[in-house]
C-alpha cells in the first residue's frame, strides 16, 4: 500500500490511478489529518508527501513520522512545486528518501518509487543483524565491523557498501547499482566515487579486503575466500 498526501485533487487522483494501474495498491488523502487517521489503522510501504498542505504541512508530517518508532522506517518521497536546493536539502535532512518537483512525469515518479523501495528493501528481504564471512563480521544493529575480532572503523558509506556486498555474497553489483542504493537516486557523482570508497574499504579491512573482487568493466562482488 502506498499513501499519497496531496491537496490538489487532480494530481492526487492521477497519482493514485497510475499507481494502481502499475500494480500497486494506493490511497489518497487531501490533508494530514486524514492521512494520520489512516496511518493509525494501516502502515503503508511508502508515502508520497506534498510539502504545501492545508493545516499541518508536509515537512511537519515528515518530522512526525520520523520521530515515532512505529513509522520512522516508512520511506517518504516529498512532492512539491518548490524547486530550490534549500527545500530539497531540508526535506532530505529531515528524513525524506527522495524528492520530486512538480510538474513531474508519472513514469518518472514510478521509477523513483521503485528505486526507493529497492533501497529500503521493505518489499524484499530482512536486513540480517549480523553477517560473518571468513573472519570478517558486520553487526548491523551495533553498526560495528571486526576482522578476526579486531574492530575496524568505517565511515557510514563504507559500512553500507560493505553490508550491501556481504549480503549479496557472490553476486556482481554494478557501480550504478551501488550509487543508487547507497548514495541515492539523485546523486550526481561519477561511478569513480564507488571505486574510491572500495579502495579505502579494502585498505581498512586489511587481509579481509581481498574478499572484495573487482569485476572489470562492471562493478564488484564479495567472494567467500580471499
């Protein structure tokens, strides 16, 4: 189920119709009050949230979602006519997963929804609390990495990069996939960003860094043996 909170009835109805014809279940709400009432009864997979709403605005609703343990993990895509960098940064810093500026194409919106759902993995698989591989251990809940019992200090992006590869053992992940999953849909950096992070990750992991294999011209994969 995807919730669309949008006070413009034409946009709201078009978004809900497009979602349903694409295979999603969807409900539309014209204000925050109706949205919160529905949220108390059913937790959606994702929320599309307009910023300019009557009563409590979208930014306030977003902060409310992220402040509650029950709803903080629901992915949110902000929709607004505002296109300034400040508004975008404010939304993302407040916990939004993506941001679309009106007017937007329906197929673009569907593409962004699919990307966010893949990234948050809400519709696919649970995140393992702990993954162990040949002396290399990553504890997701504690946000800790150890090699042969010795702690390794990683940045947030290095940690997410390692977790993603360890969870997909033996599977080749392209640079574009890693950019989208870890840096976000709108990240403008070149794929070299991934290469730089992999290089520093290998250095920090020492001997265990040899588990990360480069697949020339494609990307990287984690193998069982160095």
